């Protein structure tokens, strides 16, 4: 898994082009997006006019990582990475990946907003903070308010850290489910995402991906000012998303094998797009005569003869056996 993901970009038909263009897109995303955000927040709302230009490189990069994940999920152990083309599609996928992350982080944002509201109510609301502090001092001693504040802050920090760690683990699984199906709602389906995230193959892929990111960014950091480090950071993220997709793809295959039954709409659509039927066999042309299809035709019902559409020639057991032996 690690070797295939690490060499996927090198085995791409236009490896140099993907590497260079990906590095440039990443560099623009790192420069333009913070400048745009700072201009909107601290200079003037006029900078909102530049939103499409400022966010386009960032969305293209995110969309390509979605494509890498989809390619790894669908192709399994494919030796290459997808091309960096069709930027309109990449921008759309990048926007969906942003919405996916925002939806997963929404509970954390809501909880922090509730905490801020409670603190604001204690400070500026009907409750007198001095009286509260006095009551705490009487109950816990002179250092009581400081202890309570420290414990509350530590508890919030632990909860936020635990949530972000869970987000870092679950988000690639949700991204893989979304990438495989092409539907954002699939990536937000708790049952489907948990079914992938709770498997050994995905845990292995995620662990390898995180290790690749840690080692890769440590190597790329000194070369960031030379631009080549930015391109290397892009390549490292390609490797990480390839590992996420390979792990999730194996988890999905194992899940389908463990629970055979009617396929989902997403699975049927993927099979139809890839030219295979619902049981994994090549789709044959149902409009051709049986004789033209040869042995790909449907089995002859018991008690009926095969149609002799080749001038009366009948496919007999002897010829079938000869084909099998040949």
C-alpha cells in the first residue's frame, strides 16, 4: 500500500507536469488565500470582489486531492495518480470538500459558541461575576476562582483536542465515501462513514498517511522558500490521500463481501460507469444474437436446444470442451 501510493505520482503519464502545476497551485493557495482573508477582515470588504480569484487555486488543489482519493478507492492498487486536468470539476469537488469539512466541524463550532455565550452572560449578563467569585472563594478558598477557571479551561481544551483528533481521523473516511459516490450527502452519512472508519484497512491507510505527512513536511519545510519545497509538499499530500483512498477502498470491498445482497444505487452506478454488471462480470451487448456472443450468452434453459444462428451449426459439448482445453 505504501509503495504503491508513494510511487503513484512518478508513474503518471505527465508526472512532471502534475508535479510542477500542483506546486504552483499550492503556492498560489498559500499566498493568495491568506492575503484575501486578511484584506476582508482587516482592510475593507471590497476585497470580497476578488474571492473567485483568491480561492480558485485553493479549491483546485482540494479538488485534486478528492480526485486522487477517488482514483485510489476505485482502482485499489493502481500504480499511477490521476491527471491534473478539468479544473472546473476540480473547483466543484474542492468546494464540496470544504462543505464536508465545515459540516463535520459544525458541532465543535456550535459548542464553542455556546461556551462563549455562557461566559458572556456571566460577565455582562444579569449574574454579578463578583458575587459568583465570592461564592466560589467561600466554598473552595481564596484560590477557588482561579482553580475553577483553570479546570474549566483545561476541560474545554481537552474536549476540543479530542474532537479535532476525531475529525482528523474521520474526515478522510468521509472524503473517501464522498469521492467514491460523487455525492456529498454520502460523505455525511454517519453509518457509511463509520463503517469505513472502524475497519482495519482504513486505520492502516490513515496511519501510513499521517506518517507520510509528518515525514514529508519535515523534509519539505527547509526547502519551502525555494518553491521546490512547496511542490514537494503537494506531492506528499498526494501520497497521503492515495493512502487514505486505498485503505478506504479495501474497507469498502471487505464490507461488500461480508454483506452480499442488493447493491446500493452508488455501487450500481459505479459498476455501470466502469462497464461491469452488478456481479463484477463484463457487460455484454444484450442486443447481439446468442451465437455472436458465443460463450458469453445466457445459459440455455434445461430441455431447450441452442439456437443455430450460424447456418445451422450447433455449439456442441465437444467443441465447448475443445475450447476449454485450448
